């Protein structure tokens, strides 16, 4: 069984007691319940959380909004899945150069190994020229925040990489996967059709998108408390 959940707004959010309870639950059954972390953070930003024991040991980490996928506490790339993602990436400098051609919309650019982050004018969400130019390069666009843009390899998202990972493992069984989210982008995971949990502090857009889905639980509690509430609702732990 896999529980795929975010870090910011989910596992790292909520009362300390709830976070401790959730960590204990993950540890009770060993590898059977090791989580899959799905985050917009880079691997460099996620690694200290794993190495310092701030989060339960992962089975896998999907970082960079889906552009990076690694295994276990050693955080080793999952192959050949990672190579397939890498082959779709035109290169961070190429993408950064394209973003610099739009100074009216793009203010600060932060290249990474296989994604580029940028601070943008909110109008970038609606600018067809910027989006067309990046798509022509072979890129996917994600707006994780009001003034934030993440440029990724084409076809990449948190949900797409999670699906590809489960396919690699031969474990895309809707009864054996639970996804948990708080961000708007987490809707890409909810579309897998598995059981899902939306925590109480989630983006209203995500809440509205999943409301009424039979396998979705919209929690009242925030962060880790909402995860516990949702797992209890799905019959996986005591609330």
C-alpha cells in the first residue's frame, strides 16, 4: 500500500501531536506503509528533511513538481523512469534564456537540474505568447503560487510521475493507493481515481474540484491532522 502525500501544507503542517501520530503510524508496519512524498521542493531542499529525521523514511520521493523521482532514504534515482523524464528536458539554460525574452512578465529566474522556477507577473497565467514559446521548446508549465511559475519537462506533473512510478512497480491498484493533497497542483494526483484526502487548509480550487467525488474525503482538520482524519475515514487507521 502506498500513501502519496505532500510536505508543505500536509505532513509539515498541523499540530505537533498529529505529526507524531502520523509518523508512528507510518512506522508500525515497516516498508508496507512507507510514504511517497510528492512535493514542489527540489531534491536538495527535501534531502535535509529525510537525513535529519524530520519526516518518516520515504519509499519514494517525487520532487520538482514531478521532474525528479528517487527511491528510499538514499534518494537514488528511479530508473529508467528518471532517464525518460530527463530526455524530455531541453535544458535549464535554454529555458532560462527563453524566459529572459519576456522581461515584462518574468522577474527572477532560478534554474534547477531539470526544472526552472521564476517569479512572474500574475498576467503570465494568461499570456498566450509566453506559454506558446515554452511549449514549443518542449516544456510543461505549472503555476504553484500566485506569482510563481515552474517550467518542467513536457508531460510532467506530480500526478503523471506518480502514475508512471506505480506503473513501474506494477502497483497501480486503486485499492492500494491513497493520495493526499493541499495544493492546486495536487489535483493531478487526484485524477488517478484512487482514494484521496484533501486536508482542511487546502487551496479552495482543489477543494472545489474534488467535492462530490465518491473516493475523496475533504477533511476538516489541517495538515497532518487532516491526513489522520482522512485515513480513518478510509478505514486505514483510528481517528
